[in-house]
C-alpha cells in the first residue's frame, strides 16, 4: 500500500497503577519530548523523572524513540533502549511510569493492483474506515478475559495494563530485599495477554520455568516474578 497525504495520529497514554491516567494526541510534529521539564510536550510532573527523559522523532512514515536521560533507564517492551523504531502498541517505561504508544494511520491508502470490492472508490481506505476499525478493536477487547490465580485469591485482569512491583501504585505487590519498584507489566490486547519484564535485572520474569522478557500468556501458564508465583488463566473465574 502507498500512503497519500499525512494524516497519521500519534496517541501517547500515560499509565499509572495499570490504568490510563492521561492521554495526548499529536497530528503534526517533527519532534516531541517526554519528561519533567515545562517545555516537554508530554510533561510528567514528578521529581523521579528526568527533565527530558526521551524524545520521539517523526521520520515521515516511521517513529523513532531516543532515550536522553543519563540517570533513568528507558525501556521499550521490557528491553533497555538507546534508540529504536516504535511500533503500534509498544510500551515505553521508565521508573514507575509507562507510556503506551499508538499510531493510527488515518491517511488514505491505495491498494496496489486495482480497486477492492466495496467501500470507498478506487479501493481507498478513508478516515471513517479507520474509526470503524478502532471501534471493532474495542469491541473485540471486551471479549478478552483473564485472571491471575494467586492461590489464596484470584485477581481479574480488567484493565489494559496491570503492573507488578514493589511500588505502592502497582496492582500486584512484590516484597523483600532487592524487589524492583516495577518488575513486570501484563498487557491486554485483542489477541490476549502478554507479560513484559521491566526489572533492571535479567531473568526476573519466568513463564513455565523459562526466562520471559516479552511473551504471550496461555491458559495455565505458571508465572514467576522474582519471588512471587501465580498461574495465569484465560476466561473468568468461576
């Protein structure tokens, strides 16, 4: 497909305690900054965040993230990064904060090889088509259900982002010496659930005994985050 025009929309959602806290949309930009500084386009007023934590560059068809902080490590989907190209659905994290990146290519597209059957003329995909696709995605998301069996209780994964760590804002707490403030992130999307290791130390997350830096979860998977162990279950608890 070949893009016509430039109507893409970037949405950055700040996540706290596994729930959307603040949302920003940008339609036209060359560069935007995320950090504590008052001149940042996405400002996080917290002393734990660097003045400029990272920046997002619009390269005309792709988006590149550059980590700028010397004091706070930036991760994308649990992997430490200096610079990387972002994909729709990526999770940018630093400290206890997570920023969800979403890119809606709302510009018209032309399908090579002729027009499609129905819809817009000449096989074009319109902004209305993109909105309909977003609505269908949200409807599909409501059908995705899962929970964590902790042994003594079951925790339903209702939100899109579920955090595990020592920080008081995390949805599931970790305790003990050396426990990370943010150990792992469970993401819920239309395909199911996946877990991302956010710990500064390697192999803090295992699934069925194997290290898991970024892995899709299946029913009855045995998950371990540092010393905390639980079973992931698809569906709803009885």
